[in-house]
C-alpha cells in the first residue's frame, strides 16, 4: 500500500510566524485561482474544532511570487466554498453554519 504524503503549504502571518497547512484541493474559476487548506499540527489533539476548519484562500501572483489572501467578497467566498464543498464531500463531513 502506498504511503500518503500531504502537500504541505507554509504561510507566514503579519508577525512572521510560520503556519503549516495541508493543501487539499485547488480550483480556477473566471474570478481567479483558489486553494482549500487544512491546518497541520504535530498531533490531532493539538487542534481545536475552530483550528481544524477548512480554510479557503485566493491565489495571486506578484513579481513571479505566489501569494495567498483571504476572500473579502462574501458572494465570491460562498461560490468558491460551495465548489470546494462538493469536490471534497467524499473526504469530509461539512457542518452547516448556524447564525
């Protein structure tokens, strides 16, 4: 049986702290390119439910460097989120957000 090795993405926040994520999927729409990430930790117990949530970011390129940024537009976020939810539904159980 082949061993699973995740695609790991390293992201630095404004304070320069490194955060590791597993890249689960990527898509491209007419609005841009997007990635779906899941936070990584040394052990499953280290992640709270909030930290174990799927993170969706927009990919943009500047000076031949790739950057990730939050999706500010709610409509765009919801559309992209639905695409990822459908594509990843076999791997994950998605909970409906209660307002």
